[in-house]
C-alpha cells in the first residue's frame, strides 16, 4: 500500500432531506415561540390560539429555516464548494422571507441583505462564537504541554527583567536591602525575621 491520500473533492449533499430536517426543526422552534406568544396575550384565546392567533410565527420560522437550508445546500452543490458564500446566499433568501411580512420591496431587500451580511460574516470568521476551530491533527495534550513550556522562565531571568519588590523577592533580598540602606543613609537596619507559622 503506497500511502494514504486525503480526498478534498466536494461531495454533493441531499438538499431535499436537509431542507426537511431544518424545516421541522425551525417549525418546532416557531411552535414554541407561538405558544409563548399565546400565553402572553391579555385575552384568553384557548389552546388553539397557538395556531389561529399567532400561527404565522410557526409558518415564518419554518419557511425561513427551510429556505435557508435549501439555498445553502443547493448553492454548495452547484458551486461544488463549501464556503461562506453559500451561507450568505441562504441568509439573503431567508431574510427575504422575513421581509415578506412587511410587504414592501425595500423591506425584502433590507432584511435579506442584513441577514446575509450577518450570517456570511459569522461563517467567514470561523462559524463559532469561540473563534476558529482547532486543528484536529495536533494532540490536545501535546499542544498544552508546548504552551506551558513556552511561558516558563527561570526565577533569575524574571528578577533580572522585573526587579525585586511588589511581592517579588529573590533569596537574600533582606541582606541586599540592608546593605543598600547602609550605603545610602548610613543606618544599620535590622533584617526582619520570617514570621512564625
């Protein structure tokens, strides 16, 4: 066997299956949001108010999620690339669905552009609130050991760079201080004893 070569070619995804899963997920979130809206109404509208009174929330969120996932996956399949532009396109069409509630063309474009910008920028910067994903080829234990070794400095080097005082005292500090004070002011200063513990 010659060696292991990684396959970096794009593998198409099933857009219909991904769309159905995302539509169900965001529809469930919309159902929860609609139920919360229903409980917060002043008038008692009953349990069917989830679908009758605030049911548009379910439809809008389900449509936004489904549209986003379909456009993102279809764009990736057509371009044969997985990058932030697919997310931005999906965000634009998803935001346009949200803009349809306002029923003006500028709102459709504005909501679409805002969501495309936000989601595209989020994906471009790593797609995580915690920054870029770590390299999975490097063992985490070895990486942390290297970080610990990189910041270790000897005590002599620390005292040479920072000096003594402010809580940093090298061994023999009391004697050196006594000598400096005697040279500078001519007074004999007793060295303090270590506190008994």
